[in-house]
């Protein structure tokens, strides 16, 4: 009997999991959490019922979040920053053949749509930071650091066509922002400049206008069929 229990789906059907957050970005310090993200493949027969398997599961461990494969692919095709970055984590903890094929499709998910999603997400975060400054006199500096990181990542993706989430030599400058050592007006100036550089980069980006949806869909259909066949034989 196939169980739709969320924890069992993550435990028994994860195809890919990795560490994200500060540890993956190269920004970890002694007090950093370990954020885990993953993708599970719900057995195909579960979709034949009225009650469908979950599109995502929180847990079972602390700071753990997983998406069902189809939902993950949908979000990646829309250039969701968190999902795209998950595909490029340098800290892979668990992977099987389906997970390896998913990673081989990383370039199929990348497109100029990233300009809109990365900058729009950053703009929303900036408004929250500005509200904090008005209300409390200072932003949440950790959030300010990650906003700068995201804008830099998006700009470099648009410029090069490749997504690299590790900050490399920018680590110390970003950690100085996190510690509140960079004045807020200077942080604002950097945010504005990076947003403008994203706008400039998209005009000459080597990325295609749209992701390769058909290639991803072919992978998803083949994977669902293989899952159904395994359970029929079982």
C-alpha cells in the first residue's frame, strides 16, 4: 500500500536534497542554521485518487522544506529564485538517478524571465527594509545582505547565462552589511545600482527569452510513467 503520508514521501521518495541558505552561499558564520531543501517524487498511483499528494512538505527535520517534482519544475520554469538556486547548490546531500537527470536539465530552466523574478522579489524585500528603517530606525541587516546577494546573483546570471550562488570574494563585504557596519544610505545606493545593472544585463543576455518547457515536460512524463510501471510490477 502506497502511503501519502507527507513525512513518508520525503523519507522514502526524495530524489534530490541539498543544503541552502548561508552555508550554500558561502556566508555562514558560527551561528548559521542549516537550511535543507529537497525534491520528492510522489508515486504516480497517488495521483489517481481524489486526494492528491501534497505539492510541498515542511519537515520532518527543522529547517527542511521539500517540493513534489512537478511543483518544483513549475516554479523553476517560472524562474522562481529560491527554486533555481536550489538546483545550483554546491552542497548536495542526497541524489538518485531521477535527481541526476533533474540537475542535467538546469540550463533548460534558465531564461530571461529571471530578470523579472529576481528584481521583483528584491524590490519587495527592499520595501520591507525601508519600512523597518522608518519604523525602527534601521533595517534587518541580515535581510539587507541577502537582498544585495540576490541582486548580484541575478545580474551575473543575466550577463553570463550561468547561475552561481556562492558569493566568493564578495563574502566579507556582504558580512559587513550583515553586521550593520555599512551605513543604510550606502546599502540603498548599492541596491539601486545593482537593480540598474540587472536592467542593463537583460538587454544583451545570452539567456533565451523563455525556458525549454517541452524538454522539462518530457522528463516529467517519462518519470511519471516509470513510477507507474514500477508500482504495477510491484
